[in-house]
């Protein structure tokens, strides 16, 4: 199961320096917990500030990777994607880009990457936001590495966003590309997304507002254990994760 932390520093309280500091702490925590991908999605920042933040994010992720190596950990390295800014991803040495559904095509990004990143690896990891099975089919045809399908469920903080439903997710997952579920996903319904064919879970709040290691453990338990029978539902507290905010 793939896990994808999408950042949003505006959810942290305090002034800009404090929120930036808290965001970098969460990025480091996600890297230590072996979240597969992190998307730096600070869309309000001017290019220069975004580049600076991306460089700092790369630094804390390298430190986390070094710490894991020193302890003999065999966990996979976390990869950083920059939201919609191929230029900044290339400049800071990020692993790739996450594209909007109406962005330039993944194949075009890969072409640019191949031309500009010679000598240090020529494959960009490219994720694409998708809101319909047709979007996912298009992303697959244009050589994206994975799609993020959203919103699967109704979101309490965005009641006007029309959920796509599990049936739409199931149809999207028929395409030959990994599909991650996003939007109103909880610890309780994450397994339903995986059973519908999702290759993983993407989220913002669940990662930012809790201890990420415990979130990762809880989600992986749900990915590996059978669905509880009625009357014997799993309880987050029973697994040592009591108090987690469950909305992704």
C-alpha cells in the first residue's frame, strides 16, 4: 500500500515562520515513518519562497534517510514531489512533480525532465490529480506514475465538493496505473478504498495533526487485516492509536 502525505502549512496555527517550522517537522516525521511520497503543495507561495522551502524539505528528508541508514533500517526512502512546478523540482533536486488535472501532460513533464536532468537520473516521478475515471485513463495514457482520485467521500470542511463514490473509484482503478484514494478517507473507510482497488491512501490532515508513525501503522493494519464483522468493529484505541484524528 502506498501512502502519500500532501502538505498544507496553512492548517498550522501561528505566524508564517512558526507554520513553516512545523511543516518541516512533519515532513521529517513522514520521512522517518517511511511514507512513500510527500507532495509539497504550498500553492500560495511565490516561486522564490517555494524554492527555499523545497530545499529545506529536501535537507530534512536527507537527514531522515541518513538516520535510517545508520540504524540499519531497510525501509524505503521517501520521495518528494513539488506541486505543479517542474522548474522548482528540477532546481532543488526533488524526485518529481504532482500535476493538477488541467495541468500540462505527464509526458511533456517527462520530456522536460529528460532534457534538464541529464547526469543525475532522467525519470521524474509524476502524480496527477484526477476527479473521474476518464481523468485517470488520460493520466495513464500520458505515462503518469500514479493518479490521486478525489474526493472519494464527502469532506466535512468542503461540503460543496461533490464526492465521486466508491463505485467511481472502483472503475478508475481498472486503469493500468496505481490509483490513490483522497478526500474524506478515514481510518475506518480506508480499507473500503483498498478493496475497491486503490493502491494506497493520500491525505493531509491525518498526517499533519497526528503522530505519523502511528497513522502509518494503523493504515497498514487495515490494509492487511480482514474487514471486521458487524458487532466486532475495530477500535483505534484497541490498537494503541486512541485519539487520532481520522480524516485524511
